[in-house]
C-alpha cells in the first residue's frame, strides 16, 4: 500500500478512536501510536489489504495483518501530517505518565473527523473524488483547487479562499468561452464578449 492508502486508513482509525473517551481504562482504547497502528492493521486484515503477512493470533484476539516497513513508514508520515494539520496533538489532559505519552484528538480534529467520509485532510482521495464528480474541470482550475486544499489543511484559510477564488475565475472563463463560441449566440453579443475579454486583466495574468 502507498501513502494515500495508508493516510486514508489512518483517518479511519482516528474516527474509531475519536469515539473513545480520553481517560478510558481499556488498554486497547488508549490513544497511543502503537494502538492506532494496531487498529489500522486490523482494518487491513478485514479488507485483505496490505503487503504484509497475517499475524498468528489467539482466539480472543482480533486478527490483524503486519505492516511492511514501507507501510509503517507511510503510517508515521501520515500521523505526523495530521499533527502538523492540527487534527491531533500529543498529550492528554491529566496525563500522569509522560514516558508513555498518549495523543488526543483536538477540538478542530473532532469536527473534521465527523464531517464526512472524505475530508480535505485525506487529500489524494478528496481530489480524486472531486475529479470523479467534475471530470471536465479545466486543468488550470484543478491546479489552483489543489493548492487551495493544501492551504486549507495547513490552516492557511485566507490563502485557501484566495486560491479557490482564482480556481473559480478559471471555471468562469471556461464557461465564458463556451458561451462566446456557441452557434446559438448572435454576432452582436459575440462582439461584446470580445470587448469584455480585452478588458480582463485577470485573464491575462492567468494565461488563459
């Protein structure tokens, strides 16, 4: 499995752990890195995903599949991405033992994890889902949209909104061109469209 797949499973695991209380006395519900990894390995076994071998488990254990070294690296990478994005944080309120530090889901993370099945923090699947819904989107509009999502997940919301606005402008000009070249539009309106196009500074900057 590659990074996008492991990132998606990491978010699925976090959604499960988000339902557990932070001060749970059940060891398997503790929000630790090893427990989250174990939960992902259980999901991998259930779906027959991953390249590692299935573990030999006792009858009272939930079956799981070992991560390969590459999958474990991707898991750590995905985990630290979510730390940087403010979805999770190290530590837990009232935690007595810093040597066995747990993580917890932030207030922002709790909201993001309950938003829906595909969220911007799962960027590859989020953009793929968007592509499937809007297959004919102009390529330049998609480039700005992708940058907007990158800014959003790093909580640069003003930059994200500006880039999303630019992406919308590209879509507008794409629609404008379709209208302008349509056989259903008379020559008078086409001439007016050409005049508007000449006055568009933004369009020149976008190199459309």
